[in-house]
C-alpha cells in the first residue's frame, strides 16, 4: 500500500488527486497540507484526514506513530503548489527521505537547480503536465520537428482558464523546448512570445509561443508545423482535471519504487530515449 501526502490539498488539482486516491485500491491518504491561512485548517476535510499547514509536522507524526509499520519507500508526497512552497517542501522531503511527485509550474532557474540537487537524495518525478496524452504530444512534437526539419515554421498556441497565474504555460514551454532541441536551436534565442506592432518579416528559425486566457478552459495546447502548401497540427485538449490526477498517481507509483534521481513522465510511461 502506497501512502500519499497531498500538498495544496484544497486546490483544484489537490482535490482531484485526493478523490482519486480515495478510490485507488493500492493507495491511501497519509496527510493533506494547505497554506497557513486556509480557513479549513484543523478540520476533517471529509475523508477522515485533518488538514494541516506543515508538511514537516505531518511527516513527523507519521514517523512517531509508525503508521502500519510503513517503510519510507511506500510514502510519497504529491505537490501541486507554488514554486516557493514546492522548494520548501523539497527540503523537508529530503530531510525525511521521502519521494516526491511535483506538478508545480513556473519554477525559475535557481529553483530548478535546487530541484536537481534534491534529486541526488530522493526520487523526484517532475513534469509541467502530468497528463499521459500531453506527454505523448511532447514525444510526437519532437519527432515531427526532427522529421520535418527547418523547412517548416513552428508556432505553439496554448489556452487556459482566467485564474492561471503564469504565461505561457509550463507545458507550452516544454513543447517549445523539445522542438528546439530536435532542431538544434537555442530556445532562449529563437523564442518569440507574441507579436505586435511591426516586428518585421518572420525569421525562419523563430518558435512562436502564444497564450490565451479566459473562462474555465482547463488546458489546450497545439504545436503547429507550417510549410508551403500544408500545415501539421498536433493538439491536446483536457476535458477535466482527473486526467492530471490520474497521471500524478501513476507517477507516485513509479516514485515509490525508484532510486534517487530526477525523472519525468517519459520515465513513468517507459518511453524515454531518442528525442525527448
């Protein structure tokens, strides 16, 4: 049995993850964490679990009570919070030698470096998008870029709900990254984030990235390869957040049995290798 602590448990993703754990035959909730000012702290959130504000306290309680004699390898933290909170949770997870699944987006260079350092101590599955289909899109986008080459121009379009705080999405950046790698380009030099005014003629090596925000769109991503006379579009649309939660649980099963290291959903799906 894999025991799971869910951070950000009352957010959109947290709730979806908790609900899927409750019906999973091989998992159970070991703790739910939220920010210190959350109004439901200290209450039973409906599944027999008391909502807490401290990941360290929750892990300490588990260590002291030795719940069901659980070994550390069968306890996993799933974290969908904010970059700053995730980094703090990383330090705690390392202290308790507990694997993590991280779906937080918007990490900066320094935070990504801290994630890599933590992965020397614990197994970490980190992905900007836990959807299984989305990760297949990453693979297809890289393969398409490699096959089509420089004769096709690349544009990426993403759309999300109006409450999303970062733009472009982590998944759009991931798509751009795998395409740039396949085409042997430096994304920092060729990425164009929207166009306005008189930017001039499009450069052939540009990778355009555009963000739409509105309503309750959960997530849509399209990679476009545009040539003279034809256009290839690879699109992924999310219909509900259960798809992300399902992917997070699959990642947790992987992390529970993994050695220390930094993994992504390609590892989880067993399709790593070749173009990433």
